[in-house]
C-alpha cells in the first residue's frame, strides 16, 4: 500500500468514526430539542430544571455544529482532494455540494455557537435558547445530508462497514 493509499484509508476511517459521532450527537440534540420545545421561553418559566434542559440543548447544539463544520466537512474535502480554507470557505463549498441548504444560515449557526460559549446575561440567554430551537432542525437535516452525500459519493467505499443509524 502506498503512502497515498494509507492516507486515504486513514481519512476514510476518521470519516466513518466522525459520521457515527454525528449520528449519536444528532440523536442527543433531537432529544434535548423535544424536551425544550415544550417550554415557554419566558424568564418566569425558567426554573433550575428548565435552565438545565436548555444548557444541555445549547451544549449539544454547539457540539453538533462543530462536528459538522470542523470534522465532517473538512474530512469530506480532504477525501475529495480539496483544500479546506476558512470556515466561510468550507460553508460555501458545502452549500455548493448540497450538504448545507443555506450558507447564510450556517454562518448564523457558527456565530450562535460562538455566542453560546461567551454569553452570561439572562436576557441574552433566552435569545440564544430561541435561536437554538430555531436552528436545530437545520443541523439535524444537515446530518442527513452529510450521510447521504457520503453514501452517494462512495467516500467510504473501501471501508469494511457502512454507516450505522
């Protein structure tokens, strides 16, 4: 096996592992989304338990956004022999591939992900919670798009196993 073949096999193994992480993270986010979607987002409705649920939602949202942008799309580009570039480049290329439905939404998702880590004001947190609820379906559908893209392009063709739902 040549160095190039070894590198490709390693990238495919990483993509498979990352794809399984994506599927698990999307199930976890979906569970948080379902629980949080039932809560009216008003300060008087946000007790300790509700805030804990939204903290889980925002953490899972940020994790899935990172897995999509920092891992999956980067690995796809690498397997397709393209340079990665900036996050904005990655988002735009992913839109052209049909992985991301709307690049502007993903730019907002990336900004939201950054806000999640740095916001402490209670009023701003409610806006973050609302935005996470609004963008969660976009992230979840993107995981499906990634899985479909990987399958359609046979990016894991030499891997021994298929993606597990």
